[in-house]
C-alpha cells in the first residue's frame, strides 16, 4: 500500500484488468491512498460539482461525484467474476466486507441503507468525537465498473481524513445525509494500515464466499441517481411532446 496519483492508478487498473481478462495475471486487490482529487462518475450532475477549484477527473465508474485524498483508504479489486456476472451480488459482497472490517475496528452499528450503496452509520449512533456529524452518515463509498467480466474501481473507506473537501460537493448526489470517518466515530486516530488488514481479510472472505452476505439494513431512502434519471426521462418526454405539438 502506498500513495499513488489517481490517473496513474486508473491506468494501472485498466492494464491489470485487460491482462486479467486474458488470464495473464491472477485476481489482484490494490490498496492505495490518493493525493486530494475529485472524481466524477457517469451519473454526475452539474449541481454536484465542486466550487473550491480542486481538480475533477471524469471516470468510467458508476455513481456520481466523490472525493479521494489523504487519510482515506482506497481499494481496487481487479477480479474476474463468475458467469453469469451478478453486479448486485458483487456490490453486496464489497459492502459486507466493509461492514465486517468497520465493526471489527469498533463501529459496531455500521450497516446499509436500503436504496443507497455504500456503508453507513445510523443517526441513532452517538459518535465518540463531538465534531462528527449526527445524521445518517456514510463511512465508505462504492463505485465500480465491470468489463469483460473483470472488475475495476472499488471502494473508499474514510479513516482519518478531513471532511472539508466534502463541503464543496454533493457527495454521491446525496444531500440529506452526511459523511464520517473511523477517527470521528471512534474518537481516536485510525491509520490506513490499521484499517487495511481487517478490510483485506474481509474482502478475501466475502469474495470467496466464506463471509456470507447478511442483512445489515437499518433504514431506507431514495436513490438520488434514480430520481435524477427519472426526472431526466420526464423532461425528455415533455420536450418531445412539445416538439410534436402535444401529440
């Protein structure tokens, strides 16, 4: 694990994924830390974009905009999925691994919000740090791409990073919840190395099937991406109707 420029890591992933698709390399899990950067997924909306001048890289993963940077552990599984490819199952396995690792580290209530990806801490959980947000709050985000049955991109776990950069975007398109870190929830510094070991073990177990996906849902909420897509479809239909004279 080490620090790596985002574009360099993306190019490295793409090269590994192509080789994995040709069976030239085995499944690989990369663990990195990036310099501060925003990345915009395929569903990013104009209103999501930052206002602080930090660079934005448009990427080919799903989801909307997020931040990567110092104090955040980013994990890129480059693995071949079994046929037929089940994207939802893969995402659930990633979430299960994160939940297991985060709970092992001490955030015992971490779980899922139905309708939203990632791993969350419920508003009913009192964080150890008085500086932590109090609403439902995301502690780990996911964004993936699957090409020729091989995965790219992955997950980002907030360990000891500042939340300042999130204040300049609508993170993942969600404006009715917050973001948190392991350090804020536990009230102590959490190094990337401390989080990496249980997370890597849990990922290997989840992807092999020895860690079974369980229901850790504590709430439900609308998916802002789906809402945005629905509004876009409605707008296109309205524009088409107007062009056709209402027919």
